[in-house]
């Protein structure tokens, strides 16, 4: 999804007063599904706009984004695609992504 849609959605959230979190990949190492600067908007009603790569890694970030929305405190999370379920599931990526998640 194009970044413009995320920014349009941010304006809409501001107008409606909904809560959301913006997840941005701030650093990558190795093979990752998306690169630095990729964004995903997580709205309190569960709607997602954009992607940071899908799969288990994105699900981890969504979970943390929900906490960020509730606490209204930013967080940083590292998604390690080199081990555990990511690796065992036969994923084609094998890198690391650092994601900054901020409340909106």
C-alpha cells in the first residue's frame, strides 16, 4: 500500500479522535521482507494500513502496537527472522528488523 494512504489515514484519525500506532522499520540487517522506512498503521479497531512484511514478525509488532495504543507510550521492538518459528516455518527471509512503534 502506498505511503500516501497511511498519511491520509493519519489525518482521518486526527479528525475522528481514534487512537492508533505507527510502526516504522528503522533498521534492517540481512534479508528482510521490507526495508528501512516501511510503515504500517495499526488502528484501535483492528484495521491495518500498510505492511512491514507480513507473517509472524508483523503479528508480533501488531501485538506490541496494541500495548502502545493502550499505554500511549512508544516502544522499539526487534523482529529476528533468523531463528525460532520464523526459520522453522521455511521463511525465505533470514534477517533482523528494528521497528519503532509510536502512539498516534
